C-alpha cells in the first residue's frame, strides 16, 4: 500500500487538475452556446442562397460561368477545417481519417494549426494555411475562400471541396467531405441543405414568377455563384466551430468527472492507510505494555 504522504500529495494534484478542467469546461460551454447559435442560424440563409441560385439559373437559361462548367479532374483542391488547439476528444482524429478518402492527386488549404500539422506530417501538399478566431466572422473566412476560388480559376486545382465537422448536437459531430466547385450538382447541394434543416420530406416547388434582368442576366448573375461559394465555406466553418466547442466541453466534463472519481478512490485508499497505521501503533503500544508487565 502506498505511503500516506504520497497519497495525500496525489490527491492534491488531482484536485488541482479537476479545477483546471472544470474551468476549461465552463469556458467551452460559454463559447459553445454562441457557436451553436451561429451555426443553426446560418443554415436557413445558406438554404435560401442555394434556392435563389437554382431559381435564377433556371430563369437565366444557358448561362456561361466558369463555376458552372465541369472539367477533367487532375488535381483536387481540399480545404480542411480543423482546430487550433487540442483537448477536444477525438474530433480532429475522426476528421483526419477522411483524408484517406481523397483519391488521386490533391492540394490542400487548411484552417487550424492541427490540420496543417497533420497534413505536413503525413506528406500532403499544403498550398496555404489560415487561422480563424472563435468568433468566426465572415471577413475572416473570405480569405481562404477567395484563395481557393483563385486557385480554381487559375487551373491549379480542378475541384474545391471542404473537409469539415458537421454539427448535429452537443454529443454528436459528423466529419463530412463536401464538394463545392464546380457547381454542376446544385440540385444535390440544395437537397443536402434541405435535409440538414429537416425539410427533405417537403416538396420543392418550381419558381413560376416572371423575372426581368437589368442590365442582363449574365451581368447580374456573374457575382452570385462566387458569393454562394463563400457563403457555403463560411457556413461550414461555423459548423466546425460549433462542433469544436461542443466536443471540448464534453471532453473537459468527462475529464473533470474522472478526476473526481479518482479523488474519491484515493481518499478511500488514504483512509485505509491511515487506519492501518493507527492500528499498527495500537498493537505496538499493547505489545510493549505486555512486555513491561
């Protein structure tokens, strides 16, 4: 059995760890509420953007735009959205397992230091790395989105895909590899967005309104696909942030609970050792008394 002093020191150490993990749990819970609200509020807007784009493209007829034209895929472009810090359970590990699903040559852009470290360590080509704060403003996400769009237009990559963690609820987050460019499967993207909002059972009605384009349809819609791509990337970053803080809150709560259980176990062991020591002293006193008598 361990010495009483050693057990007492370990109890003190574990209690200190529990205080730290408890504080981190509270901080993560505070950030989680804000991040979850941002992700959930952004979904209807992303759906509306997709519906508007589909509707206007149908009215515009045969519109020529580089985002709408498929081409042979030689090099895939993948944006990996991970975390800057750890202590969030298996969130990043589960996400990085999906990198092996990227078949063929690929170039990567990262958001989050953990993604950069993993891709560099595993020998993947990282074109650029970006960082986004916990607030995740649209202005912060615009830079990686514009970088990927420019790489696509210049022919450095032939697709734009995003590997991120989709937020489902506080206890469940799901890694996803979502294609964005080219926009040849807008209907599929729209159905995916409707499924996330629980509207997959509702029928999608065709837009029967008459539309007039000024000065013309091509000029008016030239910027809309790019705005849609940026909004999609932004929404996926929001989903990743909500997943990160949720996973970290759950991980810190689990660590705090484990620390408390360990303290209880060590306290029981300490009491047993202390009782054994007292019993031994009583026995020694009794033995010395008998010998003197």
